[in-house]
C-alpha cells in the first residue's frame, strides 16, 4: 500500500499533467488569428493547427495505453512529458505552417501518452475507498485548465506574441517531467513481456483518423465517405480484436462488463451533448448580447469554475454512494441546464444565464468524477491502461460529434452566410435548436448512466476492491 506522501505526489503530478491537455488546445485556439496573420495562412489550413493535435491524440490513445501496460506506465508518462516539452520548444522555430502542424501532431502523441497513463497510475496507487476523491481532484484540474486556457492564452498572445504559449506549455511539460523523475520512483507494469498488437493498432489508428476527420469535414458531402470508411475500419478492428491473442484493446470488456460498457457509453453521450456549449454561448454572447470577447470569456468561466470546485466533492461521494446514482443525477441536472439554454433570447438576463451556467457546472461535476471512478473501478489492474484510454477516446469522439452537430445546424439554418444583423433571428433559432438536441441527448444518457450496475457491489464480488 502506497504511503500518503507518495499518493500526494502522484496526485499532484497527475493534476498538473491534466492541465496540459486543455491548455494545449484552448491556448492555441486563442492564438489562431495571430498565427494566421504571421504565416499568411487561409482559414482552412489554419484550422489544422488545432485539428492536428486532437486527431493525433485520439489516434494514439489506445496504442500507447497498451504500450504502457507492457513496458510501464511511468516510462510512457515520462516519454509523453518529454515529447510535449521538446516539440513545444521546437514549434518556436517554425518557418512555415506545415512545420508547426507537424509539431502539433507530435505534441498530440505526447499528450496521449500523458492522458492515458495518468488516470491508470492514479487508479493503481489509490485504493477503491480513496479513488473517487483522487479522480475528482484530477477532473477538477482538467476543468481548471479549461477555465485558465483562454484567459492565460489571451494575455500571453496579446503581450508576448503567439510563440509565448508554446514557451509556457513547454516549461510546464518540463516541470512535469522532472517532478516525475524526482518524486515518483515506482513503476506499474500490468502485462510485462507480452507482444504488442501492431495490426490491431494500425486498424485502430485508421478507424479513428477516418472517422474523426470525417466529422471535422461536416457538413461537406465528402465527410460521409470518410465517416463510412471509419465505420468499416472500426468493424474490421473489432472483429480482429475478438480473435487476436494479445489484442491492443480488450473488446471483450465491453461485451462481458456491463458497468464498464455503459459507463463509457454514458461518457460519450455526455461529451456529445455538452462539448459545444462554450462555442455556442460564445457566439450568442457576442452576437446577440453584443458583449466583447473579453467580457464573454469572463461570463463563460463560471461554468468550468463551478465544475472544478465541486468535482472533488462528487468524486469523494462516489467512494461511498453508488456512482450511478450521483452520475445520473448529474446527467439529469445537465439536461435541465441545456433545456434552460434552449430558451435564450435577446432579452435573457445575465442572472438567468449565470444560474444556468452554475446548473451546468454542478451537473458536469456530479457526472464526470463519479463516472471516471466507475470506469476505473469496474476493471482489474491489468486493464487500467485500456480503461483510461477508452475513456479518453470517448471524450474526444464525443467532443468532435458535438461540434459537428453544431456545424450542421448552422449550415442548414444559415447556409454559408456570415452571422449579422440580417440573419440574427435565424442564428438564435439555430442556437436554441442545438441546445434542444443536446438536452434530449442528455436525457437518453441518463438511462445508460443509471442501468450500468452497482460498481461497489460488483467490484467486491469480483475481487476488484
């Protein structure tokens, strides 16, 4: 059993590492206009600066999670932090946008190594009775990163230029690397000496790349071809994993473990319903309420701030109460918040919006930490790598689906016209429709969240406690 000092060190490093992912995405998003002017890039090419990181992270999650189980989670964590630091600093020497995008791809692979190992290490170090609290703090760190990202990114870009964001995240990555090296001496190897499934890894990468790239292309007609190709690769991948001797991803966990399968599905639904909230509200506040970007950003910080504040409490509660009760209540509260947002109009008060954002933040907190605890507690130690990588994959696919849904609605309702005074009513109808669809999606998610099973009873019965 790990001592309390060692546990705190692991939790601290994991929390700092959890800040990196949101920072790597949100700070760069803030800098995109400046980067575009610097390289004289068109909007389509510029979009790949953001998209390439997400695609690379998604494609690498499962293979690096399996590699961590074989060679050691600490080793992969260290390598991920080193890659992030190196390619953040290398991005400073970008002579063209192609080189910067390549750096972003390699940063994404490093990010995947950190994401998929940090939760697995936490689950290995903290016993079931303490795991929910640890997962809650880790989740809070993630949403703290979401809160700080746009704010810090804006300050850095405005005062020091776009390269400063890569200096900042590079320094933070180095700090994580040396902290692990100095304070975390243990190693966690779930499947030592087992062969690595190269064929399965390639099929998984092809599935994720085609599927997610297709979603990024929505609403273009060619997006359908890429999504269909991704589905075909997914079916081939699943079939191969069922017969592979040492599969890169244990598909049978989804078939034989109801709690694991439904908890992952609930995560996918939750992210698919909520990931576009900040995007939609940012447009609403600036176009319909005539707020400045800075003021809109301050308003939007409320939701992740509430989530960060309550996530540790929700995680700790899930150590004592069945996660399905807490997470399902969180999903229901989120659905309520989304429904309230579907009533937005020109006269909506800031008080109403603030209450709704608090409702969403509290709902997210009640769902996220207990759901992560449920996923990691529903499997044994040898499957922690698979569980953490599957959770991260659900998050990325859900986020992409959510943004694709918003894009399709705008495309149908507004066509290719820019948002302006002449079509502001249509824009508002589009935002309301998007929130209605999201609320209904969340209502469906309540079912899967609630019927997942009794985690505390099952883990004791199966010897996972």
